[in-house]
């Protein structure tokens, strides 16, 4: 399937970004993990970035492409050739009672299996960003939002690699993920009544409220010390899981599962992706918390 590639506006010109380059690193005028201000627009189906105002652009502090930038002469022949940086869009769907939808990717997917993320995926050529996000929301969750019953706002841009650390091996995938907040006028109960997840992509889903989302966002990958978590944080969250026979069943998931960080080895565990934590922080800021 054809995918949309990212372009970076440098010196007034839109230039392609190579697979091995850190986009956030090129945008940054100072060292560090970010976030940096950036502007994004869609021109002929391609994302164009520049240094004009935008909510935020960031990457994890252990970004493999940032690490490779610090290793002149590092062998890059093992990384994919003739590939650029692919553009994805993810929808932070907020219900009228201020909860957001997260989905768990199936174990059989080649990228980030068994990881909790919002619905999202590749933007197709000449597809509008919001349209791409709403299409992915429908394809993964079965949800189609009635027209004139939702609003949207871009939250931020996240640079993602998979594998996520050099200690896991050289990156095979390089994505820019635009997180878009979609605010529905329908309640969580109304939305959940229409959810029919795609078993090829989603194995479970849940709704996070601001309190648990704040704790999840606080467990930022790469930090040396954890922020203090609320004493009244619930020990578990309610999840709807897809069974092998296609039916759904309720599941009680320990909250500690959502607080895990990206491990340094390739032995991955169920957790929330770093980009999702970044998006949840921006969502909470949007709520004014």
C-alpha cells in the first residue's frame, strides 16, 4: 500500500527526510529530547514541517536515530534502503464525559505487538490528516462519528522507531505520528455500544479517565526518577477483551501494566507506548489539568 512520506522545510524548501535521520533532531535548534515547536501542513498529500508554531514535536530520549546521529561512521547498511519517513495519524477520541479510548494491538502485528495505543495508522496519499484518522478509527474500532457531533484539534507530533531502542537492533520502521484530539458529543456509553473492533489489529480496548491518564503520562520513558503517583490511584482498570471466538469479555487489568516503561532489551511486555504517554500529557494540558 502506498503511504504518505514526510518532507521537512529547510531554508524555504521542502526536502525529503532520509530513513536514518531524526526529524525532531533536524527541527531542533538545541540539544535535548524536546519538545520543540514545529509547524505542520499537508501539501499534495505530504506532511511539511517547519519551525513555525505548533503544539509540540518530540521523541523518546532513547530514540535510535538520535543515537545513530551521535555515532559517526555507524553501520547503516543494515537499515532499510529506498525508504523515507512515513506519516501516521492517531486519534485521541474523547467522550462527552471526558474519557479517552485506547486499544491494545494484537500479538501478531509486526510493529509494537501487544502495546496500548489510540486508534491510528498510515495516512494515504492525498488524504486529509483528519480524514485519515477517522478512517483508521472506523477500521480498527468500527466507530463512525456522526457529522456535526464532534470537533478536532491537533495535539502534537511524535517521532517513532521500531524497534524502539538500538539495544533491540537497528530500526526497521520510522514514523511520524500526528496525534489529533477528536472531541465527541456522545458519552462513553453511547460510543462503546457501537464499538466492533477489528480482530486483525485490536485485541482489547479501554476508556481512560483523567486521573489514571495522568498517572500513565507521568511514567515517562527515559526519566531517571518517577513522578509521585496519586495515593488514590485505582489498583486496576476495566478492559474489554476480544476472545478467540470473536466475542468480547470484561477484563480487570492491573494499573501497574499501564505504568511500565520501554524495556532496554527486546523482551517486550504489555504496556502503553511512549508516544501515547506524550499524547496523554498534551490531552491533559488541553483539559486544563
